[in-house]
C-alpha cells in the first residue's frame, strides 16, 4: 500500500516539475452604467436610437464550434439602469431558414435561438448567474456552480430569479428587453459595485448550433468564466430590500385516501436584511413535487440512486454545498414541518445556515458492496457552511452537519476543503471529513453488511469515520490531465449527505485530448482515457479497470460517441471476477427545429448484483429519445429504456429483462401557461402511469396547477395554488 501512495505522489510531482509557469495579463474595460433616459418604452422593441447613450457591446466571437472566429450574425447588447433595476436590450440578426424558437415554459429554450447576460457580481466567479430569453420572451435563468472546476454542462436549471422580459420578432432580426431588479441580486455592501459581465447567444447556421459571446475563449483555461473582460460600475445603489411571502394551498383526492380529500396549506417567507444577507423560513412547505424526477431504471445497481435537488426553498445558496464527496444533501430533508435558512455573502466570506425539523427523513447506511436504506422518522437537522473566496476562483471552506433523531441517536459530520488555482493552468483541490455516528435502536434497516465489528442494523452502536479527496488537474488547449485520490473509511457515514459506498481507497489517472478544426464536415473531436485502482481497507482489490471515450461533432448538429470500459478484475461479496467489459455507442442529432434524437446502445459482460445468486451475464441496454416540435407550441417526446441480462452459459435464458417507455406531450399557449401529458409503461414493475397537468406560472414563484395521476394504486386528482406576495 505504501508503494502505491509513493508512486501517486511521485507522478504528481514529476508532472508539476515539467510545466513552465506562465502569467497572462488581461485587459479589463470598465463602464459606468448610465441612467435610463425618459422616453424608453419597455415593450421588447429595441432600436439604436432608443438606446443611444447606453453601454453597447457586440457579440463578435464564435466560441462553439469555432474558436474565436467572427460571429456569423450581428448581435448587440445594451445596458442602462434605473434606481431599482438594470435595463438590458438586445438586437439579434438571424437567417429565417435557420430560425429556431418555441413558446415553451421557463428554461425550456435549450434547442432555441436565445440571448442573455452573465453576471459575476463579486468578480470572482463565486456566484455566476445567466439571465436571458428566446425570441418569444421565454426566460432562461440558470446558475453555474464552481465554474473554475465544473464541466461546461454543469448548470443549475432549478435556479429562478424575479425579472421581466419582453421580445419582438421581425423578418430578419429579433429583439429582447430585460428588466433585472437590484433586489433580486445578492451583492456586497461596498458603496461602489463592480460587476463583471458578458453577453452570450446561441443561434443556428445551416442547421449547426453556434455559440457567440463578447469575449475570446481560452481553451487552456479551466475557468473561462474568469476571463470576463468588461465591468459594470454602479454607484449609490439603494434597492428596495426584498420582502416576500409565498403562501400555498394544495389539495388532493383519491378513493384510497382516508379521508378521500387531503388538504395542506403553508408557505415560506424571504426577508433581505441587506443586499448581502437574507433570511428564509418555511412552515409546512409542499415538497411533493408534481414535476417528478426523471425516471431511472435501477434493476442492477447495488447502491442507492442520486437525484438532484429541484425544490425552490433549497436552491438559493445551494452552490455553497457543492463538493466532490457529498457531505450535505438537502434531499435528506424529506417532509419538514418547519425550516429556516440564512445566506450571507460579502467580498471575503460566504455563510450558509440551514436548520429544520423533518417528519420522516431517509436513512442511508453505506457499505462496501451495497447500501441499505430506510425511513428514520422525525429528526432535527442542521447544516452550517462557511467559505472564504480568493483570487483566481480559489477558496477555502468548512462544513458541519448535525442530525438528531427523535427515537435516539445522531449523526455529525465536520469537513474542510480547499480549491486553489496554480500558475500554468494547474488546479489542486482537496477535502477531508470526520463523521461521528450514534445509531438509534430502531427497525428502519433490515439486514445489511458488517464493518469493523459493527452491523448495519440499528442497534445503538457508536463509531467514528473519516474521508478524504485530493485532485490535481491541468488544462491546455488540446490536453487535459487529472490525478485523483479518494478514501472513505468503513465507519464513515454522512447522515445528511449522500455517499452510498464506503470502505475503499480509489486512485484515478485520466488524460483527454481535444481538437477544434471547425471544418466543413468535422467541427470538433476528442478522446479520453482513464485508469482506476479501487481497493478496500483490507487491501483487497475491488476493481482494476481502464476506460476510454471518443467523440466527434459533425456538421448538421450531429455528435457521435463511443465509450468502452474493461475491468481486469472486480471483487463483489468476497468473490473476484475477471474480464468484465462494456462497449457503448451513442449519438445526438438535431438537424432542425422540428426533430431531435438521442440514442445509446451498450453491450458487454457484467455482474447480476441484485440476484440471489450473483454471477456474470451478457448485458444489453438500449436508450432512445426522440423529440418532435411543431408550430412553436407543441413538443412531443418519446423515450425507451430497454435492459436485459442473459445467462453467460446459455444466452437464450434471461436473468432479467424489461423496459421503461415514456411519452410526454407539452402544449404551451405562452411562456406562462401550458398543458403536459405524461404516459409511462414500466415493464419492470408491470405498471402503467398517466399524468395530466395544466399549469399557469405568471412569475418565478407564482404557480397554479390542476392535474391528476393514474397508476396501479388507483387514481389521484390534485390542485395547487401558490402566490408571491411582496
């Protein structure tokens, strides 16, 4: 074991020693934001005359698929201000034959032409928000978590902000206006505010998706959002501090319920104590979301599945909880009757405090080979997070979580982390944590593994555990490298986190090569290779594997990919298996506004983890997603997930097989009102589901819907009203 650690350190130091330190100078253009003159009408129509005197920037650089090439169409953004809001206007040219836009609901614009503004109010990428709209004024508001280390596609789509949009479509151009209230933005207390920003746009040229923006991309920099080269200067901001109350009423009826009709009422309140500090509270919030999670098939996984947080109360400030090892997972708060949250942000400090009483939280016991799962009943939960931001998107932070169960027992976690940018586009990141667990004496867990003399059953045992993560990464234009180490002791349990597996040490080394020719046929392509060594604390090899991934982006919005993994050996439940492998072929294709498709097919040899007799088998999985759109109002999606595992000795015999089919029809009158119909056939559980939903969403936090649900358990009808006051 010591030899393996020594080799890991030697490789890391050797790579660092070969790299020459580089320092890049970056020019910043500062703009004092002018006051909006009289006569400008907020109607979606933007003209150069009307916006004369505003800050004006051209979106002149194509950054996908090209690299800082001239933008194919003219796009221009303008900025004014009032005492209470930013006023942003855009004029965008387009080719009518390539124009894409739909009247979808909020955030449903990813296949459209859209334009927007990215704001970095602290100038250190800690709180990146992207606000925009498509040509029908359908809003896009997202947040990017940890931009310095996140992948380009790691956006938080559940983030919502109160702002206004209007739009107008002409024959060869469209315009968008946005009014962004200052009290919707959390910023520091400095008298002079300096907000870094950029404009961005997605459009289409001959069926090819193209992204343009106001600054040049640097593909060697792991944090392109750190390269914003324009700053808004705002003096004397005195926004009216946000005060809002969001009550709701929810009622549901079904023949199985006693009584037949159920009624719930509650609400949440938000109070901004200053531009930097906010307090939220909720009483009996409605967390039974009708907007259900995407269905996942879990027929051959020994560990619990992860679902992202989408509930509005937890979204504000949740980027502070992001970590490689998930010590804080707010979905462990399942049925609260009371919650409170404090969010503070200054130039040098960020604080997040969440506390609440939950009526029935999930209880997860991680293990070496599988995780055990149950319901814990009532408990009191607290999360405290503090972070010190630094230059170059670096940071240092601490986190502690506490959960005390009504029936006895507790779970505490204390963690520290750092993320530091080094010269030459290197980044180093680390996390360490300690957990303390006192099991309740309860019947929530049935069976489970034993670990270091302890049982998974809840019998009042007390133990401590530890975890850690270290990462060294380097980016260049064509080559990216990463070296990772992760450890979770057999007794580590994060009662308010999500780590379904422990008792392992994991070593990973990966390299990727990317190329950007932007030719007539080939736009981009790349390859990735990774080696993994996975062992438990008894130095038994759990997995020794290599994987590779190759992709190519072709003209016509077509991306093809190939993923392969070979496991030399895998140890499961004390038995070592050899020569397991899988090959996955996939593609994404979106040639027009009317049609898009995604398909994946996997074949290989894997284990039947959840069968009473674990053995190897021939695996086959097929996933197909097809989306049709019409008239800018209708979207019809079909998805099929088919899985089968055959006996290795006799491929005509199935260990298991089944499919999940889902079709979703969305019909939208405008960006606020729409009808959704969901039909699902689950062959694994032999269930049919039908879910109609009519919803009206006039603002970010206002909502009315009426719908129903039919499945094997019967039918249910429901209605919800939610109103933003203040």
